[in-house]
């Protein structure tokens, strides 16, 4: 095991694997890793340039059959598939669920744009769709907040022990303040945004486009799209909307819930909207019920967010501007963004059901990294099949 999600999930999973008869090793890279996996582990504290050779020797010495890691675009994880392939070692990559919040993702070799899932619609048309709903997990936000605060604090406090480590995101004890700010802002937006959902769903049903933003430093943006950040994405969408969308349409830009405490794009969106003369047609929202909005929207524009898959589920047209596993002909709009605004196409729901059935069967596990399901015979609290 290399780096896992924040929290104790990898420690719980290791116990499940030991019960099943496996011998498990864990490599830690900073204090946050160590906090949740402090025993039966190896702490790598050397410079990153020494990591591939260290990993190769570790795999040989301990006769490793399988590497498990979370997120295939982290700097310390980029070398793992190449080293593993030399030695015939398999790689399993965990990621947030393609279908959330009730599933987590586990794929061989890579996830998201690195996934080996087919992009051929004919492949899925040959599949008989099965029921793909799992046990409901519940909202994991509070648990994710607690684990993240502990993880970041431990990484910051133990930095002198892991001096050579460089994280793929900001990793500071002050991140705890951002999580608290997120919780506080959630209460504020609950009051300040009252009435917006009714305004959209009753007064503008089928006359607005929803644009869900993503976590600003997510690999989904910087590794699997041509955008460097959310601002570049917002700018391109707003400029196209201003020129080509029907004048009665609204553009609804929704903040990602995990970004609530870190960023606010109000000033940027307002400045851009005024410059494009669409200020009265643009809304920037934070905490509205997304499934309700999707049900009533005309369409959805994403980079590669899993919200796109949810939008297809609600039978609205999606335009993906990044590399998304579901960006498949007949599932998403394949034309230009400029043409998207006037399209009356709908996704092929039969194809969607087959696609969802296949990815749940091959890549999804019922459960959550941050909130355990009540499965008492398994420590990780997920449903293995």
C-alpha cells in the first residue's frame, strides 16, 4: 500500500486483507500517512529521485504481488505502474467513486482518463443492464472534514521528520481553518440562497444550464484537461454562452462543496458577466440540491466531473470539455461548445443504463472512504462481492 485517502480507510482495508490471508506492507511518505497507519509500516524519507529504485527493491525483497494506491496522478504514484510492470506486479488504483456518494472506485492500472474502460458505444449496447444501485452510505462531509483536519495537521507538525516530501496539494495545519470556514459558510449560504431553487425550477424550468465547478487543484483539471484552473474553464464557458446561447437562457455556475472554504469566484464571475453584458443571466450558487437542479436544467457543462454522469442519469444533455470516462457518442454532446447551447438532443438512456451497469460491475465498490457502512464483519465498512 502506498498513499491512501485521508483517514483510516487504508488501515481498515489492511486488516480486511490480513483476515483474508494476505501479507500487507504500508509505505508512508509524510506525517498524515503515519498518523492513520503508525505501525507495521515503512517510512520513506528520501528525496523523490530515489523513490523508483527504492520501490523496485522493496517489491523484489518482499515478493509483492499487488500495489494499492489512491490517485494515479500523485508524483509518488506516477512511477508505480512502470516499476510494477517491469516485475510483473499488478497495480490497483483507488479513486473517489464514479457514482457518488455510495460507491468508491477501484481499477487496474489507472482511473479517470487513464482508465481502460471502453469509449465505444457499441461495446455497451451489447451489455444487458443489471440493477446497479447499492446500499446508501449517507453524507460523508463531516467525517471527511475531521479526517482532513487531522491528516493535514499531522503532516504539518511532522514535516521535520519527512523533510524531503512534497505534496501534490497544499498541506498545512491551516487547512483546518478552511474546513471550519466551509462548515460556517454552508450555514450562511443555506440562508442567503433561500428561494433560488424555486426561482430556477418553477420560473425557469428547462431554461437554464448548470455548470458545476471542480476542486481547483484536482488532477482531473491539471492532468486530464487543457485548463489550468476553474477560472479558465469559467471564462471559456461564459464567453461561449454570451455569444451563442438563446437570450432567454440562464447560466448557473455551482461551487464544488469541497472548495467552499478555499475559494470564492463571485468577483471573477461578476466582472466577467458585466464585461459580456450577461450579468442578469448568470447565477453563482453554492449549496442548492444538485439532483433537483439537474432534473430541471436544459443542459450541463463540465470539465470531467462525475456530475456529468449524474446529469445524464437525469436525462439532460452534457458537454464535457475535458477527458471524461463517460464522454461517449450518444451519451454526451459531441459537437462544439458553441453549438451545444441550441441543441435539443437527449442522451441515450438505454446506453447509459448499460454503461452504468458495466462500470458498477467492473470498477465500483459499494461504500465510502470517510464514513463506514454498518458491515460489522469488515473493518473497512465497504461491501465486497
